[in-house]
C-alpha cells in the first residue's frame, strides 16, 4: 500500500528524520488558516499517490495566507496522472542550498535491498538516472545487517552526498525495516542555506503482508478514496478486485479465476471484477462474495466457476443458497461446479430451483451463457 506524502513524512518524523512543519487541509478557507499558523509563507502541495506533482503544477509557493488560499483553490480538484487532488498539504518553506535523492527499494531480482542515492536530486532525477547513470549510486543492503554508521558513510560517499546526510540514511533504513516497507524514498532530501538536512518529500510503500502488525495505526488501512466495494470485501477477508465490465466473476484459486476472466473476455464480454474465494472456502465466504458482487451496479450477470478441491462444491452451493436469504437476486447467475462433491452441489442448486440460477457443466459453456445474459440485460 502506498502512503500519501503527509503520511510518509509522519513516519519519517517518528523515526527522527527532520521534516518542515506542515498541515493537511481539504479546502481553501482551511488552507488560509493553516498558512497563518505556519507563519504566513508556505508551500502548497497536492496530496496524491503519484510522483511528478511539481511538474504538473501541484506544488506552489505562496507568499502569505491569502495566496495560500488561492493556490489551494487551484490545486484542489486538479487531475494529476489520473489522480484527483482531494487534499493539499501546506508546509513551511525552506531555503534550499542543495537537493539530494535517497531511497531504499526491494530488488526482487537480486533478492536483496538496494540503496539508491544521488547528489543531484530533485524533479529531474529520472533524467539524471537515464542520461548519467554514474551520478546515481546503487549499493546493495543486506537486510540482516541493515544500514550501520559505516554502511551509511559508504552510501553517502558513493553518491557524493555531504557526510551530514549519512545519519538520515540510517534513520531512513529504520523506517523501511521497522515499518515493514518495500520502498522508502526522499526526493528531495535537502541541505538548507543554514546547513540543516531536511526531508522535503516522501514516498513510502508498505508491505501489505505485514498489515496485521500495523493494526495500531488504523488510519493506514482505510483509504477514503479507494473503491467502497473493495473496502467492504477486504473487511470480509475476500480477495476482490473491481474491474469495469458487466460479468461478475467468482472462482476458487487465483489461476482458475484468471482463466475465467480470459474465457469471459474471449466470449466478447468484459469481466466486472476478480473474486477469488480461495481454497477451503466455506459457505459463509461464498455468500459474502456473492453479496459483494451483486452490490456492484455495473454487474449484469454473475458467473460462479468452482473446481472443488479442498473447497467442496456442496459448500459452495450452500453458500449460494445462504446468500439468497440475505440478498435479493435480481441478476442472472450461471454456476459451473466441478470436482469435489460436484453432484451434491448441483443437486442443492437444483432443489432450490431459483428462476435466475442456471447451471453449466463446462467453463466455456458457463462463460458463453454469462456473456449472453449480460449482453441481453
Ligand atoms: P514531486 O514533484 O511530486 O516530487 O514534489 P516535491 O515535493 O518533490 O516538490 C517538487 C519540487 O518543489 C522540489 O524538488 C523542490 O525543488 C520544490 N520544493 C518543494 N518544497 C519546497 C520548499 O519548501 N521550498 C522550496 N524552495 N522549494 C520546494
Ligand atoms: Mn519529490
């Protein structure tokens, strides 16, 4: 999960990395008041989970609170690479003497972490990396050893960063390791005209697999701008991804669900989602999954494709019958059950005899029917 800049800088501060004072607001009026509290002069920055805000006009200096309100009004609602700006951060301005780039990133190919650092940070870092790779140091970091004082000095020297920046390299490593992040980036890390080292921008991507260790920070898990159905599904422990099509898809096992998506697309229809009820799914999970899919207004038909293994088909059928008790089925459902206890599962659905439920024996046939039903709806 990617964090917003203001969340990233909060983590930096908790680990002892200096950041300018700042406040986050969602309207121009509040921006004016926040600017006043921050001393009048501020930098107004779009809060979106993408880079290149500066180049897109999403970072604006303001000389006084009235100018801050004006800048906030201009930036709020802006679209930056497909992300709508809903909040802005106002930060105390800083007199920059030099801008550096530092990051730690998981290098999956090498099976280790990599420190990437450059004395030429700022908005042109991609350009620098592409045209003069020697200006960007890349040093492997053994996660078992971490970034000791010596290692921090080694990285700073390789990148030609001033030695005063070395402690930040160790602190930034702490952010990565203690917060279970897969990526931490500061661009720019600056030296101010008064010699302070400050993190002016921050990017942090947390490892979702460590989410259970972060439950103390509730705010991390609810992204107010995420898809509400995805949030509901996540709360129910479902592996659900919303897509734009019309055919809702439920299957067991990521491989089967992905092939089902392909077969549905092959029939000329568009999948409305990816929902994997997983191995060993209970009737409850099936019922939860179905209710999530049926509440997506884009869904015109639903295809349930289950190959019973650890998940027995009769449990899946029970789940569908259970779901019918709590959600009103107003869309056609095509069910294909195969594998463990398939005859029993089919018998359960036959017995229920719901007019909107039909059964198919092959994945191709099921996908064709679901596509046709979506098209006719
Ligand atoms: P990004 O474009 O999304 O990476 O946004 P940044 O937060 O990195 O801001 C872009 C650029 O704006 C930085 O590289 C700085 O040059 C400049 N900038 C950001 N904050 C300040 C500040 O407080 N003072 C000054 N002088 N420049 C700033
Ligand atoms: Mn930046």
